[in-house]
C-alpha cells in the first residue's frame, strides 16, 4: 500500500495552468477524494499520478520511490473511468480477465482471480453475459471487478458514478468503501459531487483553478473551512455569504462585535434560528420541501439568504433571525478564515 507524495507538480495546456505547484501527501491504505469544480485540475492530477499524463515539473513518489518518469504499467496502479469501457463483443468474465494472460498467470489462476473479483462485486451470475445485456450499474460493477482483479495497491477513480442515477451512485459508493476496507488498498477518487466526497473520503482535497485550497477530514472542511472558496463550494444548500459592502453586514458587525479585519461572514443554512414576528427584518420569498427540512429562501435587508426549517413557512411571513456566534464564519479581505 503506497504512501503517495506529490512535490511541486505543475502542468499546463497552452495558456491554461491545469496544475500550479501542487504538493501534498496521501495516506497509505486510506480513501482520498479530490473535490472541485470543472476545470479545477482534478482529473489532470489523477492522470499524472497514474502516469497517463506527463507533468512539466515536480515529482511523484510511491513510498520513497520516484515514479515520475515511470509508465502506468510500471506504477502498478488500476484506474476506473467515467465510462465502463468494456469490450462489447467479449463476455464479462473475459473483460475482467483482460491482460492477466500477458502477466504470466495460468488459466486456473485467472479463473480463480476472476471469480473472486466477481464475487466481491456480486456479479458472479453475469460472467457469461455480454456488456449489452447488462444495466449501467452492472457494467460499472464489471469495470470495477476488472480494476481490482489483481488486488492493486493503488486504485484511481475518475468520476465512475457520474452517469448513474442517485440510487445506483449511492449503492456503488458503498460498495467501493467496503472493497477498499476489505482489500486494504489506497484509493484516490476524483469528483465534483461534494456529497460523494463527504460520503466516501477519509480525506478530502479541495482544488480550484489548479491549486489546492484545502485538505482535511470532510467534517472539518465543512465545519471549519480554512477559506471562503472552500466554505462556498462545500455544503448543500450553499452557505450564506455576507460581504462588508452590504447593509446586513453593517447590522451584524455591530451585533457580533466583529473586528475590522473581518470583511466577509458566512452562515450555514441549518445554523439560523428564527421566530415569527410581523416586525422582523426577514421575509420569506420562497419555500421548497426537502428531505426532512424545508428550504426557506428569504430577504433580509439587502440580502437574499436561505435557511433550513423543520416547519413550513408561508411566503410573506416575517421573522426575527439570529445565529450563535460560534456558527458565524469570519474571513479577511483575501478570503482566509480568521
């Protein structure tokens, strides 16, 4: 199980800096998720780790071995892509076994390895079928079985669940977490789906514009983001951001005794407390039922905000609003947490 160490990695495409001096360490035997919006550099980073892309500068180490110049085969990693990419005219058992013969395994060894891999993914009954006879979820399971058939020490996932419906995504995410723990492999996944990252990761690395903005346990990045970029990206509904050029900020600055270096505050929707009051400064503009909560959009002075409520509120309802001081995130003029 390699410890992955990235040192000052950079990669450009024409005038676009896909990776800009990226450095970090990924723990051995753990689940790391690289999270970020489109164009953040997530997939480029993953492909550099796999050896599918050549970095312009920097080094990649597996444990203490410099693999920067090594081929994908020499790195002994397995990768699962967005598409299952199965051979259409080949049975599932042969798709899973693809490449094993060249590695010198006997027919009996290969049959045992394929069966073990299929059993782990619960697709033993599909081995004699062809890809066009499988559902999308079954195809992706076969793709995963092919990736883990050799029990790789490092498994890379490039958004393999993005094309599946929500139920299947959650099902396969759970399967991957179980497999990772059972096999004990190091797993690195890329996604723009924050819920997937929060569900699957031991460690989340948040990227934006080719740079790492934050790294840590999912709950830490949610509760105590180191910067405004991270606070804004992680969380659904999105965090409420109030800048210092608004009337509401002026009101809250006095209420919370904010220091002058605080230029922006942010409050999670679930951290608002409220009480109906016809003289309140907040007014409901829209309400949307959710899972166990109502998503309430409202106007407060010159700001449009959102809160989560367990009780329904009618459009036009006025109310008083507050949040505990500890739940008010504070950021300086550069968006750094204070």
